[in-house]
C-alpha cells in the first residue's frame, strides 16, 4: 500500500499496544503494592524498570527465554492457589461445587440469554461479552488479528528456526492457552466462593480480589507469598518485555531507518532500538499510574483496546491479501472508517442510547468495516478513472 499506510498501521499498533500493556502493568503493580506495602507509583516503577533492564540488555533472545521461565513460575503459582483456596473454603471441594452450581459458575457455554433477561436474544448477543457466539466468532477474529498482524507475536514467529516450527508454536500455544485460561477461570470461581463467606469485605474493583487473597490469606513464612508475587510479576513482565521489544522494532524499522539520510550501521540501529525501548517502558509506567483513575475494570479496558488495533490492522491485511487493485488511499480511508466506527460504538453509542456492544465483537466490526469501505472506495475510484 505504500509508506503512508505502513506508518499509519505501525502507529496504530504502537498506540494500542502500549496503552494495553500499560494497563497490564497496572494489574501487576496492584499486587506488589499490596504485598510490599509500597505506594502504587513505586510498585509500577519497580516492575517497569526491571523489565526495561533485561529487555535492554538481552533483546529478543532474553525476551523468549525469560518468557519460558516466567510461564513455568506463574503456572506453579496458579496451581498453588487452587490448593490453598480449597483449603481456605469452609467445607472444601463440596462447598465449592455447591456454590458454583447454585451461582451458575459451572456453565461453560452460554448459547442463549438467561430466562430473566429482558433484552431479548439479539440484545443479549450484542451486549454480553461471554456468550458462546461472541467467543466463537468475535474471539476467532480477535485472535486472527492479534496472532497474525501484531508485531509482538510476529517477532516471535520470525525468531523460530523455520516456518514449520513457527506454525507448530501457534498450534501448541492454542492448547496451552486453553489450559491456562481454564486454570485461572477456576481460581476465579474459587475466589468468588471464598469471599461469599466474608460479606463484610467489599472491593472497589474486581481487579483487587486476587491481590487481597494473596496478602491476607496465604500462609506466612512458607515462601508461598513470594511464589505468587513471582508468578504475577512473571505474567506481567513476560508481556511487557515482548511489547517493549516489538515497539522498538516498529519505531526503528518503520519510522527511523526509512527516513534517515545515511544508512545506519547495525551497531547504531541497536543503540537506537535500546534507547527507544527505554522510552516505551517509561511510557507504560506512566499509563499504569494513570489507570488508577479508571472507574471500570482494567481487564475489560485492555481487551477493548486490543479489539481496536486487531480489527483495523486485520482489515488492512485482508485488503492486501485478497485484492490486488485496492490502493493506499482506499486502504487508509477504510482503516480510518473502521477506527471511527469502533470509537462511536465504544464512546458515543452508550452515551446517547441504552445499547452497548461487547468487546469481543470489536475486532470483527473493525476488520469488516475497514475491508468493505476500502474495497468500495477503491471500486469507486476505478469507476471515476474509467469515466474520466
């Protein structure tokens, strides 16, 4: 599509990736704040600075190997949480299952709205983010966007020995992520059951529940609190390090090197990349501190941001893959319209109507609008050119 489209897509990735990962840093900083007793700002700076350091020193190899180690640590922490929560819940497993069954926590798939729903099937389908259909359709498009167009994921594929190895990694990650989600969703059910016996404890945000349990209910002087702190920091830092590396690569390759008059040596490009990764790390720390002003759960905000970028970028990629006559201007107009529609759904629609659109649909809507508008604009331009 040309330089302008490349810069626009790269800029969209940089903005949304750093916003989303700044919010992920916020979640990890809550835990460190609760456990260490530091201020929130000091907690965010400590996590961010540590991640900046090893990303700066080690590059992509450091990111990949640290991710592997961190994955093992936070899975061990999650498994430890399961057993500790079972021990802490009065009545153990039987009480947990009774509570989960009574509260509908054992329902894996939601194919239709609950009987007491007043919004009807279509209203529920559009607004409820955890329906089977939103997960199957919206989630598939979101994953296609994040795993196919996001530099943070693509840089991992490019680090594999071959295309076949990269493909195997994607397939294996789908299985691992499913198990990982099941583990932490089960922990969520356990936390809900545990705190149902403590009605006097009220949380301003659900983001704080897990941290509260770790601080107040984990056994002392056993090393388990340290394990869980390491697990949660590992989960956050593995994402942040990849994000810093990907953001630096995007800036250097899409903005800096193409506009540099003289060719840059590899040493110079590495030096610039390291400096940029530090700047993005500082930016994400600032976003995490800013997120303390949010009224809604930060998890939902991070997923919504992912839908904005994944949908629009996927639409641009689909225009490039499935057409050979849509040009740069049409693609840019399509991308702008895709972002505009998503912004209207997120901010204007709830403000002026009672309608809300769940975040899993954002990637599908953004990709569809970008592709259709880009295709129509290109067709219109061809028609005008023929008439001229």
